[in-house]
């Protein structure tokens, strides 16, 4: 597929099969940007590509790749380089979470997979494509973090830590790359209506903490990227919740998160 060299710049979207990744693909296609869609589901990627070509008439390439495997970020970068495909926009969206439970009880194979995808692969893609963009003097990177970035997440410990990693990485790279013509933005959505919650929507009142759409996340992220902002939280009430972590003492915040996560996930206190 990636054999022909060309000067056209592409927007590369990981996890483009559904959810936030698909919303980014649609939003970028509506802007007339050529796309490379990366995901694991070949049939679904092909269907999305057909939809976007038919609706917007833009070039769309697809690449079936499991980014949770070791070294796949570097391999994806290498394949683009070998084909002479230039990436002008990188949407680092692919990510996973673990089933609710204490970190010590998680399957090591599962949490290593989460770490590789949410941290290692995302870092490789941001660093390698960021280097190319800096050499050309322009480029844009979006890393999809979360409101989980702003505090520890009992019973989702590694997921929260991985998103905190992404937020810190993004803000630092934003400062490093801005003088070189490259913008890096971390988008930190709260609860979003995607398959991430396929085991059931969180039991949080909508008036208190609204469920937002993937389209809103993508639109707000691109709006912030256009304006050169390092971070954006797409919903105001999600932003308010994120600010709590800035003002509460860490010990109090941990107790609050422990209470919320137990109630939200129906978890009981551990037996002694």
C-alpha cells in the first residue's frame, strides 16, 4: 500500500476505527486533509476510508497495525519514511484501559500491554514524527490524555498514571518544539461516549459530570491546536473537576478519589 513516494502531507490518526479516533478522522477530512488511518480492524478501517473518500474526496490510506506490540511505533514511523509519506499532523489517540480493580491484582500481561500502548508507542510516535516536523519547520501533534491525568486513580492506577505521563510529556514537548514551528497539544476529555465503556456507562449524574461526544472532543482539540494551546479539556464541568486536584491536599484528594471510584465501580472494601 505504502509504495509510492509523494510530496503530499498526511494527517496520521491512530485508533481510527471508532470513537475519538474516528471523530478526529472525520473532522480532519472535513478540513480537506489527506489521511492515514491506523487500527487493528481491517474491515472497519476500510469502511471508514470508503466513507471519508466518498464524502470529502480526500486521499485516505489505511494501515492495519497493533500498536500495543513492542516496537510498533518505530516500525510505523519507518514505514512512512520508506514510502516517502510525510506526516504533517499526528493524532496520538490509540489507548486502552484495564478492568476496574487494584493494581496488584491485575494480569501482568494486560498491564504491560497498556503501558506499551498508552506510553511507549505514543512516546515513540510523538518523538520520531516530532523530530521530522522540527526538521521541516512545521507540524502538529495531538496526544489524547484524560481528566484522569490530573490525579491518581485508585482501581485504575496504571491507566491514570499513563494519562498523567501523556499530559506531562505533551506540555514539555510543546515548550521544546514551539520555537521550531511544531505545536503539541494534549486533549484531556472526561467521560466520553465511546466503546471504552463497553462494560457499562459510569454511574455519574449527567448534570454533575456530563457525558460528551467524540465529535466534541475532536473539535475542541483541533480548535486548541489551531491556536497553539498546550492543553485543552473539552467540557467546562470536566474542567472544573480537574481543578480540584490543584487545590486539595494530596492526601484528601486520594481519599476523595478512592470514595468516588468505589462508588462508581461498585467495589467493596477489601477483606482483612
